[in-house]
């Protein structure tokens, strides 16, 4: 993973069964996603949206849930970029408990660059493409793939 951040599981994240409510796991991924941008760009994600008028909404998610997450757990969420298309990028997230390193969940998110004025897909700007490449993203080798 090219980047790792920590997230603490709060009381409001837990469901009646006493474990993290699964939609909150997607929120944790987005926290890691935003932290990745700030770490690699030096610009907070909200500022990037306002300044550059570029956003990266998630258009597809695939997840694997392995170990329950409980109130008070501290997760280490690793982020890797595994594919870079013209307007899309694939981010992989792996979350493990910090105390015993148990894998809790893994999730793959496809994001698409959009112009925040029109909400239409745009080519990922070169500034971001270079950062994604430095973080390990590979340009597709043609043929198969989903790209908006």
C-alpha cells in the first residue's frame, strides 16, 4: 500500500449488533482517500474541489468483509492506486486492526474525475495523473476495462 492512515471507531459507528455498521466502512475508506490527497498533494481534498473544480466520486465498489470491527478499534487503512484510465482510477483499501493486524475488510473503489461545475467526466488532469503514477498506478495496456 502506498499510503496508510488511522481511523478510530466511534460509538456512533456501531450498530445494534455491537459492530461497525457496514456503510461506515465506506466512510472510513473515504477518510483514507481524502488523507491520501492531502499527503500526496499537500492540499486538503475540499480545497482541491473548490480550487481546481475537480472531484473524484466513487462510481463502483467491491468489498470483502473478513473480521468484525468493534467500538474503540483503531484501524490502519492502506491505500493503493492500481489502475489509471483516462478519466478513472482504481483505489484499493485494506483495513486492519492496529493492535493485532487482523484484516477487517478490503475494498476496491473506481473513481471518476468530474468537472465540479458540470458533474461530467473529464480526463484526469496531468498534475493528478503524475501523483497517481508516483503512488503506483499503472496506465492500462489497452483493450479491456471500464473507463468513463
